[in-house]
C-alpha cells in the first residue's frame, strides 16, 4: 500500500491562498464592469494579501509591535484610500485643482 | 494520501522556540527597516499621485487598464508571490540547519526574480507595439513610472538574494547566525508588498 504523508504548513497555505486571490483579481480585471462594489472587493483583497504576506512570510505576527503597527496600518490605510478616492473622486479633483 | 495543516510557527516548520531572534524583536536589523520604511514611503507618494491623477483624468484611468497586458501583470504577480514564498522557505531551512536546502529555495526565488524581469521587458515591448508609451497619456505615464521604479527594486533585491546565496555557501549564514539573511528576506517581502498594491491599481481597477 502506498502511503504518502503530504503536510502543509502556514507558509504553503498562504502561498496557495495568495495565488488564488491573484487569479481572482485577474479574472475581475478581464470580465467585471467597474463599480464601487468591485473596488471594495479589490481593496479587501489587497488588505488581506498584504496581511498574509506580512504575518506569515515576513513573520511580523510575532515581531516588534511598532513595526507590526506601522506595516499593518499601511495595508489598512491604502486600501481605504483607494476606495475613498474612487468614492469622492470629484471632491478630490476640486480639492487638488490649482 | 492525507493532507494536514500543521500550526504555523516562526520558522514555518513548527519549532517556535528556536526563533528567539524574531520573537517580539525587529526582524533582521534596524538598518533594513529604515530602508523598508523609506521605500514604503516612496511608494506611498506614488499612490497618492495616482489617486490625484485619476481624479483629474477619470476617462484615461478608466480606459488605461483595459489596454494593458493583464496576463503579463498576473504572471508577474505569481512570480513575486512565489519568490516571497521561496525566500520564507529558505529562511525556514537555515533555521533547521539545512543550508543546502536553503540555497535551493533561494535559487528558486532568484529564478522568479529573473522571470519577473523577463516578463516586464516583454510587456514593455508589447506596449510599444500597441502604441503605449510613456507620454501617451497621464495613466501610462503613471504606469511606466511606477512599474519601472518597482522593476529597479526587484533588480537590486535579486542581487541581495545572490549575495545571501554566496554567504550561505561560504558558511557565513548558519542556524545560529542569520540575521543578515533575515534582513534580506524582509526587504524582498517589501518589494512583493509594493506590487500587491501596484498590480490592482494599474491592471484591475478602473
């Protein structure tokens, strides 16, 4: 009897998840019409991918809390800014017109 | 065949007690984190300029991603995510005192870096064939500025991986002394993180 123990640790699982999310993003790029809902989904995927890479590849989930705070904040702030700049694009344009 | 998910610990192999250099500490060294935060700030400025430019030229930023080669962008994302995974595996290998395996994983990461550079060059040629150049419109100016800047980062970060391979071969990075390797790994992951935002901004969102 062939016995093969194939184990996955969190690095492997993270890699698989990141590849799946990237494929889904590419599918959205090719097929979906632009809308705020799509933008929100993409922003969530950016935040999730960033968190996954930081926590498991960069190993920040157990590291220095200051570094952890700034890095995690970056991947909360920028996905939020992407969404907000889309939602309030006219206001942003008028605010930044010289 | 049984597939089981084991608990993750810092070395990716389940031996958390062997990782005192990372637990509640700065991964790598302070210098590399100064560099990482400086680079992240640079990319943050690019993103802010992108938001403002998109608000002023919505039509160009709506049409732009549709003309780009999504396949190239996706393959590059696969290459960078895989390379980050390989670097994490390389670090896990040296922590269990397996430098040979660590070197193998690092070569895979370098290969991914090379694939990224080749795809990028192919994509730029493809763009020119489609009439997409740096001054075609504001979206493509942003696209070239961001992607070329990121490409430079991948280039020199690949060089740092080659340096790590050399140090491993020389026996300078060991199970008990690999802080420099950890610093290089963190920098490489930062390059991957920047692309995690750039890819949807340029290829997906309209």
